[in-house]
C-alpha cells in the first residue's frame, strides 16, 4: 500500500537522468550566453524564473512548445536588429522542438510513449528528406560543416520535427483552432507594425538595419518596402499573402459570425501587408491559393465565377494602366511583364550558369554552400557568389538534380494526398473549410517559392509544416468532431 504521506518532491524528480541532463544543458547555455553576448548575470536571473515556469508547463503539456515556436517564429529573425547578432535567436526553435520531444518522453517515461499517431507516410517522407540532407555532409563539393548545420534547419530539420510532433501532440480540433488563431493574430500585429513603418516611419533599430545595407533591396525609388518585425520584405509579403488566403477562405466558409469577422479582418490586413511589402512574387500566393480552393470546392458555379475574377485581375495588371500612379499597384504590375524586368533576366542568366555548373554534379554543391547567405561560411565558393533567389533553385544548387527530384516528389505527394483527404474523407463542413484554407495557402507558397526562398524562413516554414501535419491528421479530427456532435459539443469552441 502506498504511503499517503509520501510525495515525489521536485528535488526527488530532479534525480531523473533526463532532468539532470537538462540542468547541465541550461547551465552550459547560460555560460555560453554570458561569455559570447555580454548579457549580465542579473539579466539572466531576471528572465530565468519565467523560463523555468515555461519549461514546467511544457513538461505538463508538451504541445505548448509547438505553439511557442509558432508565436516566436514571427520575431526570431527581426530581434537581432535590436540585440545584435550575438544572441542566436534562430536556435530557439531547435531548442523548443527538442524540449517538446524530451517533455513527451519524460511525461510518459514509466508507461512508455505511444508513437503510433506519428507513424504516417508523411512522417516517413520527412525522415527520408532529413536523411538525404544528412547525407549531404558527405558531398565531395561541401567544405563547411557550419554552413550545412545552419542551413539544414530551415530546409529539413523543422520539416522533420514539425509534422510528426503535430501528429503526436495536436490531436484535437481545439488545437487546430489555436494554431489558426495564433496565425491570424500575428498576421494582424505584423500588418499593424507594417502600417506604422509606412505611415509613421522606422524606429532606431530598423533605420540602423536599413543603413547597414538593407536599403539596397528595401528602398526602391524612394519608396520603402515594408518588412514589419519579420526578416525582410520578401518574407513579410509572402507571409501576409499566405494569411490572406487562409483567412479569406475560412471567413467565407465558416458559419460562426464572430469567426467570420475575425478571419475577415485577417484576410484584409493580410492583403494590406502584401501590398505595402512591395514583394511582387507574393501575388502568386493568392493567385494559386484561391484557384486551389475553387477546385477543392467542386462547385462548378463557384469555379466559373473564380475563373472570371482571375481573368479580370490578370487583365487589370497586364493590359491596363489603371491606378498606375499608386506605387504598390505599379510595382506589382511589373510582375506581369517579366520580359521588361531586368532583375528577372538576371535570375534567368544565373540559372543558365548553374545549369552548366551542376551538369557534372548530380548531388549539388553542398547544403549551405549556395546563394548570398553562404558567403558567411564559404566567401570564396563559386555557388556562394551566385544569387539563387528561388527556393527550388536553392535546393537544386545545393542538392543537385537528385535532391530536387526527391524534394518535388515529397511535395507533390503531400499536396495530392491532402487534396484527396479534403475532397473524399472529411465530412464536417467547418473542418473541411479549415483544411481547404491550409492546403490552398500551402499551394500558393509553393508557387511563390519559384520567385523567392520563402518556405525556408520563419514564420512561413512553421505555418506550412504545421499545416501539413494537420492536413494528414484531418481524418482523425473528423471522427472526433462526429462523436462530439452527438454529445452536442462545439469542437471548435475555445471558451
């Protein structure tokens, strides 16, 4: 018989090997931060209690770490403008993914973790892609492990962690709703911050960042390409366009008035953010995103109406000069005339150079070795001095024709199976609306990837990978909703 007066205190729980390992890792991290970034012990001690409380909550509810990653993804690449590059904020996502995994193991240590929910075909594909990227370390063209380490995270690691952990931990319609509300809320904040930059001006850190060299791409003809608190205008534009598709579809489909209003605001501010970013490639997101939605509805009348609208929009941009005096409209109009776009011609020339170089390199030039960002690690590398711009060109340059083929196979499989699940396996209207919104947004991002490498950066990468996880989880969520309906419950109510 268990002694009722005996309880496992926090001190006793710290005897667990995993807890001891965590204490050691935290101590090493604190020492590293103090030595490399100049952060004072007082500052660390002030923040430490909040970190410990957060870690405690994660160990009780591991999915909190995933929501924290989604939230933090909007700030990770913008914070260095204020703190400097010494603090590696980018590694925070890695730590949170690992923390979530450790928390799951620790929480179910004695009875064992049920890994079955994450054992799906999409998880296998994520593992295969991670394995391929891992093997790229052995690429004879690669010369920098550091370049591989920092680059592979956005290309493969978050994909590898994100989808399986969503399948394992976010197994409730409410989890899906929280994911969408965080996404929508951060979209609103990002557009409001962008409006401040556009209408009021930049703060000291943003101006310093611009003066340090970012003005070359963010100040064109005296007009600012707004970037909000994200990494750059390209990511801001694509992210807001992504939210435009997600919010617009849910607002149109949902029957709940409060949610219709919220997601309608998300869509409108997403559109506004996309326009003020001046990111021409971002227009591909709503173009293919809404077209995908029309196909998924299987509604002939809606498809016809959407096609007519699409033609009208194309004619407006490609064959008229209406609103040409508006800078945003004029800039987006240039995307419909690539033959007159000097930057597009430069990209084509770079691709011709890469084609010749990669003809004898089927494995590519090595992960982290291509594009401007590679100059930090291999400044004299051939690929480092050729702008890749496109996500697919980046994958091709670093992984060769074999890697690019594998990447396309994985993406096509995910998209096609997700479409099949939405059209033939999901019965609840509200769930189907959300899945159509997620898949349509992903399709838009996949097209926008041709112009810019947006999928490998925060926050788009997390919203895409988590969204993929929910798509493959949708048949299970549909069953839960059906059961809860018989009990008179609203599966998507957060309160």
